[in-house]
C-alpha cells in the first residue's frame, strides 16, 4: 500500500510517498529533507491531531469558552474525545490557559476566557 | 418630539477604528510611542474575528509560538490593558470627516450615546466583509440555512450552536476547509466542498482535513442554485471548463446547510466616502510605505488594507500605521522627495504598498495570479532576484526591500514572478 501526502512541515510542500506492508514502513520517497520523512512516517503509523472545540459556560460574557487539547490526540480517538467534550459544562470565571478537564491523561485547556 | 441624542465631544491624537489584531497592535504601539489614543470597536468584545478562530495557526512570527485565535487576541488585549490604552467596545463608527490635515472627526454611537471625537490622525483597521451567496451567482429559493463561513463560525464557536447537519461548503480556501473540519468534528456530515478553480485554495495542512474526515472535494465545480421549502434541501452543482464557463454536466446534492466561503473584501465604505483612492486589485486603499491613504493622516492596516492570511503580518501593519501616525503628527505630514510607484508585472495579481519613499525599509505584500513552481521573483529596475520553489495565490508573499535598494529606482519598480 502506498500513501501519498503533501508535506506540511514547511512551505515547500513536497509530495511524499510512504510504502507500507503489514504495518511496516518499506520506503519513503519524494521528501527533500529528514524532517519531512519523519513527519510522513508518523502520519502513516500514528497520525495525531490537536483537537479544538467549544464548551458551554455559565455566567460568562459569551455563552462558550473555546478549548484545545494540550497535546496531539491519536486520530482514531477523536470522535470519542468529542463525545466527552460535548458533555462538559463550565462555570465562569475561566482563564485562558486554565486546565478545565482531563481525558485519558490528556489535558483540556481553555483558549478563551469567561 | 424625540429629544436629540446628546453629542459628547472628545479629543485625541489618534483614533483607531476596529479592535481586531490590526487595531489592537496599532493602539498598543501608539500608546508606547506616547500618543493619546482611543480604540473603538462595534463588537461587545475586542479581537475582531480572532475569538471565533479557535484552531491553532496564529502567532508563529509575532509571538514565536503557535496559538489559537482567541489566545492571540487575549495576549494583545492583555498588553492593551497593562498599558492603559483607552478603548470602547459596542462603539460603532458611523462617519469620518476630514476637515484639514490635522483636524479630523470620528463620529460613533455607543449605548451611552453619540460621540464626536476630534483627532489628528486616524488608523482605519475595520477588517473585511465576506462575499454572500448572491455575489457569486447562486440563485434559487429564499430559504434559511445559507450562511457565510464567518456567520457559521460565529454561531458555532462563539454561541455554541450547530447551524446544520448536512453541509455543502463553497470554496476550498483555508476558511472553507477549517469550517469543514469544525462541522465534521461536531458530528455534522460535510457532503462536499465545491471549488471553482482546478486546484484547492488552502494551505496543504488544511487540505489534509478533507482526508481526515473523508470529505469529497469537487475541483472545477460551482454551486449555481439552491432549492428548499423554508430551509435548504438541495443544491445544484455544475462542472466548469478551463475558462470557468459552465458545462452541461450537473448534479444535485441533498443538504440542509450551504456555507459560502468565497473570499473576503476589505471594508472600505467609510473611506470611499471621504475620497480615499481604492486599488481595484486589493480592494483596499492605495497607500504609501507608511500605510497612509490618499487622504493625509488616514492610515490603514490589516484586512482593510488587503486580505491577509497571516495575523502576524496584520499586527505588523498595525504597528507600522501607529509609527506613521506619530511621524505625521510630529512633522505635520508625511513628506518625501520622490515616490517610487510599485507596478504589477507578470503573474502578480495584487501588491501593496503602492508608493515607496526610499527613506525606509519596507515590506511588500503580494499575491500571484496562478500557482507556479520553480520561479524567480524579479524587480528588473533594481536588479533584485529571489528564487522561490513554489508560489500559490492562497499564500501571500512578503518581500523586504531595503531603503538603499528602493533608492536605485527612479520612478517605478516592477515586481514580476517568472519561470527561473
Ligand atoms: C476562518 C479564518 C481563519 C483564519 N486562520 C488563520 C490562521 O490560522 N492563522 C493566521 O495567522 N491567520 C488566520 N486568519 C487571518 C486573520 O484572522 C486575519 O487576517 C485577521 O484577523 C485580520 O485582522 P483585522 O484586524 O484586519 O480585522 P478583523 O479581525 O476583522 O477586525 C476588524 C474589527 O473592526 C471592527 N469594525 C468594523 N467596522 C467597524 C465600525 N464601523 N466601527 C467600529 N468597529 C468596526 C469589527 O467589529 C472587528 O472587530 C484567518 C481568518 C479567517 C476568517
Ligand atoms: S520534505 Fe522537507 S523540504 Fe519538503 S516540504 Fe517537507 S519539510 Fe519541507
């Protein structure tokens, strides 16, 4: 199986191909630098994303605060995390940078205060 | 008879119109430079569009750290408060009057009444407005469920309301792609992203969103019609040819929501009214290297100047506008022995500033018309050449020119992007 990506590590945007078999990386082509290769391998074997959303807040100037995960979350776990976030309810005051919840060891941080 | 609203008089060195990143950076800088400054914004909160841009991708240059939009805004707001900058929210500017170079008036309304502010200089940082469905030729029933990307974003990320469950997005620029992710994350089905051009409009890292959520992208297609009873029910999509003309090939997509992300246009109505010259290519004012418009003492920054994709450059423009306002007030005007005109050459769609003095280093902001690889950015008049591996209309190019380089030109500079 060959996976094709546009590298997003720098603006050059190389087209990288990663060849995989049975969960093993056979080869990487198309990258111009090692950073791109590392990224592409990670992207195939363990893709992760920082997740952001909003959470309702009581007693703030706006009805929600925005939040993000303090670290990237494995892609396949994102729907589960979103379900967890959908149940959260906060009370003002909330400060930017405050840890408002924790999910499977991952901190949920407020990015907008209330 | 209704009593006349009381008009209160205020007086400042500089009034900043718009409290987004451009306006906040300008107000902070103006205060640091010792000016008596007032910042006005019509929203109930500062930050412009940043508080609703909850994704990361802000501030890598300006704060040397990757932040979300609200975090970027709160850093600037903190600085503003620490310095004691005077600002008013829920303050909508209705009119600008230009009596003479150092006598201008800004009229604004706020819950407390109508105010008339005398000021020596104005920094205009009112951002941009979004194109609506009718402006991109979509016809059909008048139904609920049609939003601009910004409207949908405000509903979701400020008010926590999901605008719809089955969504078609028009435009594959960064804004359209980021909205596709937000809808998908919140459990809506994004049925398609429709792009007129034969290539996606956004940055590669945002195009990846489509793969992450299995969202189909239709390149060289456009939405032409919306049908529904009361609410959007289906939208008609047509394929276009190389000249962007509609072909006969068409199909319908069932959806309850149509999100239009078809670009931003600088908000310059109030400037036009007082005779500020507008560049049809940027949609913003024609400016010199101090970001001064054709009306002396009126400066412009951020998305009102030209549409920026990086907030870092927006803040940089705000700071420059503040420095320029200080120079304007101290010297009674911005003077130069000559003004070198900046011209658009091959594959340059838009560029600003438009006139350079050669008295200072400048950043030129430009966009190409078409994507190209392996190019050289050239300014023949001064022998400047710069190799670039890739250029795309979606990515603004920022080019630094040193004062000595500009001085080599006599009347004009031509910026062109050609095959290397
Ligand atoms: C969806 C989206 C995603 C983006 N993502 C990124 C990103 O990842 N990274 C990045 O660096 N940049 C990003 N940007 C770009 C960046 O957010 C903008 O370039 C920047 O916010 C523009 O700032 P501004 O101050 O010029 O305008 P704005 O933020 O629009 O602020 C203008 C302000 O002026 C006020 N105003 C207007 N008219 C009046 C009036 N008459 N009276 C009083 N006040 C008025 C408005 O209320 C508003 O608050 C994104 C933009 C969008 C839309
Ligand atoms: S492979 Fe290296 S050079 Fe190419 S885009 Fe990725 S980081 Fe940039």
